[in-house]
């Protein structure tokens, strides 16, 4: 898709737009509410306020001057716990068109360039397309339990990718 650009670093409006994408998608498909949306906005704001381009990565997908997706690598604990992959989402407009693969490749490449030993992400059971993508890239399910970090009870899952 030649009209889709992936930009690095903070883009004005990104916190609101990425929070909106998460809030709407997870409300429509999973019944998540205000707690989840607020958690996304708060955590993303905190991350971007301490963002260090030498350690962290944040990319947005832009099409026709509109943010349509994102991914982040939070490297603050990369040396001991691994790099944390966060806020991976692609809008309905671009979902299924290879943009998610491009974002994942960008984020994992960033981690390899910084010689991080592993990348991990939190998700939950039932996001089958995302799980398929993670596993196709070498991520493995390493932990699963019933929890409510997203404001309602789900089967939380931690996936890890070993890089060295």
C-alpha cells in the first residue's frame, strides 16, 4: 500500500487517536469499557512523556494524514525483563492488508538493532488473528492465567520472542 506511511516518534494527536482505536475495537468486540480506554490513554501518555529514542520505539501508521495504527517498544526494562511490545493496533480500514506485519517487523527490527535479548507482549485468549501473527514471527505463549488487568475477566496471555 503505497499511500500508507509508518512514522517514528510522537505525532500530535497520537495518544487520542490510538486510544480511540483501542477503545472502539475492544468495546465492540469484547465489551471493554471506560476502565480499559482510560488505562490505554494513561499508560501511553506516561510512556511518551519518558520516551527515549535510544531505548524506546513508537510508530504510527498514517494514511491520508490520519493515524490508522500503532506499535510501541518500551525498552525501560529491556536488559532484565525484555522489551515490552505495546499498543499494537491497526484500524478496520487497514486491517488484513499487511500493515500489521510491517509494524511488527519494524518493532522487532528495532529490538534486534539494540541487541535486546527478548521481546514480550500481553494479550488475552480469543484474539486469534493477532495470535497467529505473533506465532508466525516466533513468539511463544509462556504464561496464561485468568485476570482482569483490562477491567474485566479474561484469560490473559504473555507471549515472548527470544532474539539471541
